[in-house]
C-alpha cells in the first residue's frame, strides 16, 4: 500500500501535527491526511477516501478506532477500538502529553512495533535532557522522565544524555544574553539533489544576478551589524545551497564585506559549507582560508557512484576524495563530511563501504543524516514511482556509521530529528575533541539568538526568559533582491524592541 492516500478523521481540531507525526512514524509508507471539522477539502481523492482511522474526543473520553479490514488483513476482526478515560482530570497543560501517550501505546499495540524515540515528535530531543540537567536534575531523573513519559529506548536515552552533557560543556564559553551568531545564506547550487527541500537555485541560471544578490546581502548585513553593534558575535556560518558554487572572486567579495561589516575578534568559529566536490577548487579554498574560515564541509552523502548519479550529484567519488585532500593541502585542519543513510537502493553493505572510504580519509567531523522525505523534494515523486521500500535505514546501518566514527576517535556532540525520517531515527554529529561544530549545537538547542541573512533564511531571537521569536526572509531570490528594504524592516522589528 506504498504511496496510497490514507485518511484519519477526528471530530476535533487539536494536536494534528502530533497525530500526523506519530501515525506516519508507525506507517511511513502512507500518504496521510488528517481531517477535522475545520478542514477545507479541495482534493477529490480526500473527499472520496474512507477513513482508516478515527479519533473521537468526548468529554473525558478519547476513542481511537482503527479499521483493520483491508489494512492489516487480519481475519475475524474488522476494527480495533482503543479508549482512554481521562479519569484524573489532568491539567490542560498536561493533557497533550497524556493524549500522546495514549495514541502511542495504541499504535504500538496495533502494529507490534516500538519506536526508538517513543512518542517524541519534536526535532530536538536532546533539548529536554539539556534543560533538565541545567535545572539540576540528575541523569537518573532525565532517564526516568524520557522512559516513563515518552517511551524512549534505553539506547537513545543514553545517547541523548551523553550529547547533552557534552553540549553543556562546549557552550559554556558562549555569550547567551549579550551575544549572537550569524547565518549567511547562499541559495545557489550546481544542481538540486533529489532529497533536497532547502532554498536553492541552479547557479548556471542565476549567474548574471549573483552580483545583485550579493549587493542586497551586503545591505542586510550592514543593517544587522548596526542593530547589534553592542552585541558579541560568537559564531558565523555560511550555508545554502552551496556557498562554494560562487566563483572565487564572488567569495572574496562576500567574505571581504562580511569582515569589514562585523567585528570578528570575538568569533570562536567561522564555518563555510564548501559542500559539493564539483564546486570546490584550490583557488576557492585559498580564498576561504585567507579570510580566516576555520571550518568547512566536504559532503559526499555516499561513496557509491550509482547513488550519486541517482540523487543528482554530478560528481564522482574520486572527486570527493580529491576535494578533501585539496582542502588538507591548502591548510584546513577542521573538515566535516556529511553522509545520508537510507538513500534509495542503498544496502547495509553500501553503507559499510562508504564508512570505510571515509575512515581512510579521516576527516575531523562526520555528520550522519537519516534520510527524511520532504514534501518539497523530488524524492516524494521518486517514491511514488518506485515505492517506499526502495529506501531504508536500519539500526544496523546506524550502528555501522557510529562504529566508523568511533574508529576515527570521534564522539557524538549534537543530534536532531526531522519528520518522516527513514527508520524513525535521528541525525547525529560526531567530532574529534576540539573540532565540534558550535553553530550546529546552537541552532538545535536554541540557547542563543541567531540572525540569518539571505534568501530563505530564518532569524530566531532568544529572550532571557527562554521565549523565542522568529522572522523569515522571502525564499525567491528575485523577490529578496527587490524587497531587501522590507527584509531589513522585518529584522528591525524583531531585534530592536
């Protein structure tokens, strides 16, 4: 039943995000639609699809019905009914958690499956552990909380606590209240990868407007520097897209203006996503190093040539290796490599081969992503045509990657999750001691204000009381250039009150 539309009907509009995330975690092959009384249904398929699941909220009772006929093909039982009576009359602030516990245990009983992260649906599970530790709770308290309230596995609890402790130590030198970090977005790529949903445009099409984009970006950077002139800049991260899709001259222009605009004497980490091997040259690497970039990424995603071709990365495995050694030759001593587990058609043996190639290179950090299927990516269409079983991630492949990291003397230092991740696993950053990606931790743990400039970027202001407010830039490059004054005004409203 891969790719077939399934409908869950609820008589009340609440918790739709969590309901969708939990059901999809147990049934990853489904195209799932949640219908409530407030739903506006334009798609005829949805109107004509009989619900396979129903939720009924009535007073203190919640009834969850699974219509099994045609779903599990279990003879003699057309449906299963699970009921939760809120006999404790829990506080409204706790009701959502109790409901998620009920829905998770019902789905667990229905499928016979358990999920490694239990009923956690957010992307930042380590934030729970970190917050509890900072509040003086013991590791045993954290473990009990995650196990009893969220059904997290013992292995994932241990991983989360280990990372939270390391994050607390790494972040101890940062300036939370009077500091900030800066993200600079370069929304251009050589080509768009099959799995990608980030804001990116083919550099070949936009070549003539890169200068206009940089001019708008410089205006925005100047405005931000003025607004935060009394704040300490801790980290700078240039991402995308693929920043190294810019020419050496364009990179030089960007980095020159960046360092003229902001005070870099307090910056602890300056990262540029060099990214794709087909965009890396010795000249560009020398420009980056000459401007004081301390950390770069050279991202293979896989070392299997057939998969590289399938996902739209127009470079070879040998080019990845050449780019890595070129970066070493130029002088970079902090190089991260990204891989993705669960790519279409890849087996456990393919992952093992990729890890062995990376161990031979011995980068300073390894970021292990579990493939997440994004609505805006070409992967959605690919799955509809080829079936969800054509991509798969398992505990075995995750273990292979973790073992490879250990073989390079790396430890896990940050973690996050995404919706629709293959195998319901996580993304983990590993690093040798002293080469941690500080910005990566900050973006996940939301401890510090991050100001983001460029098309499609999102700024987050973190207040002393923990409150977070955001503002977004438009994604379209042409609109960003034309509406740069509006983008600056959005930031002024966010940052200057």
